C-alpha cells in the first residue's frame, strides 16, 4: 500500500482546495448552491481519487483513479474559466488557479505514464 500523503501532487491538490474555498467564498450569494458547489466538489475529488487509488494493489487500478482525478482537474479548470467569464473572480486569481490545476494535470499524467512502465 502506498502512502498518498507523500505524493507531491496530492499535497498540491490539498493546497489547491484551500485556494478554491477562499475564492468561492467571495462568489455572489446566488451561486452558493450551483457553480460554487460544483467547483468545490471537483477540487475535493482530485486529492480524494489520488488517495483512494493509492490504496489499490495494482498499478492499473491506481492509474484508473489517477484518470478520474485528471478528469476532475479538467472539470475544475472549466468551471474556473466559467467563473472568470461571469466575473465572479478577477483574472489574476483565476489564472493563478488555472496554472495550479494545469501543473497538477501534467504531474498526474506523468505518474500515470510511470505506472504503466
């Protein structure tokens, strides 16, 4: 069994959640149960799937959970772009989050490739 806490991508995904919660807390009240909820769920899904996958016996199973985490990254990136277009966050905050997400995406892909070897 792997210790998910030692993976840099898991640690960075946990840190991303803090940033996401801070930004979403400033969304309009009308977004409390729509886009903001989706954003938080997608952000939480990333490290959760990395953690769950790390408990799996086979590399193939772990890679499958990494793929789910990667899907959540793309979902989150899309939702952040929507929030920026709706002016729920400023461009700088949005770009910063997107940069963090893209970094996690690249590293998840790298770990998946490593597991397949």
